C-alpha cells in the first residue's frame, strides 16, 4: 500500500475485476467518512494502478485517493507513461487546432458559396427581366447582346463550379478528420486494455 497523497481522484477506467464498493468498511474517504469505491487509474504515471477513492457526493467535493491497492510503478515505467500521455495531449491539441482551422475555412467557403448563389440568383433575375422586356417590345436581341449575356452567365457558372469543387475538397478533409478521430478512439481503447 502506498502513502502517496492525491487530493482528487485521477481519471479512471472501467475494470470489471476491480469495481464497486470496497469490501473493507474501514477504508473511508477523509472528508465524508463514507465507504470508498474501487477504481483503476487512467491518468499520467498512475495509469493502471488500482485504488480506493472517494465517491464524489452531490456537493462536489472530491477527497481523492483514500488508499492505493497497487504499489507505485517503477520509475522507468512512470516516465514512459508520462511520455505517452504527453504525446497523447500534444496530438489531441494538434487535432483541436486543425479542427478550428478547418471550421474557419469551411465557414469562409460557405460564405463564398452563399455570395455566389446570391449573384447567380440576381443574374437569373436580370436575364428573366431582359427576356420579359424583349417579349413586351417584340424585340429580338442582337447576336452581340446575346453573346455578351451568355458569356456573363458562363463566367458565373464557372465561379459556381470552382466554389463547389473547393467545398467538395473541404468535405474530403472533414472525412479525413473523422477518420483520425476514429483512430484516436481506437488508441484510447488500446490504452485502456
């Protein structure tokens, strides 16, 4: 049994072989004097160590570890566990930053798409008005006017296609981020086992 002091329960993982209330009723938390629960640590250098800890009551005050069941890990293993957790936090932080960048870029693309959609709607409205005016005046548009309008429509359609292509690329990036998130979940499962 280790006399290390923890003022809050570390993160834990579920282990069916070590869970529930402590069998020894004399093991109680320091503040509430309530019977402790069995936990398995899943944080930092104590990952995998079993302990009896406070059942955090509704008032939210956590007494922490009442008693460790397992002795401290060897110092080499502790350093390795700390390094693994540090790598995990760095990777997680990097993914959060990438996710924020992706969200900003996606918002930018969506705004551009909305702008192009508005421009396209205005162009369609103008063309409709032009044809209505031509119909009212029984006037046939000259070839030059028609070609100019057709070129304007083609340019706007190209802009719309480019924007749509960019959005589909961003969608691919989002799928890649989801795949990375799934890999992270699998890594967590591996670390837990």
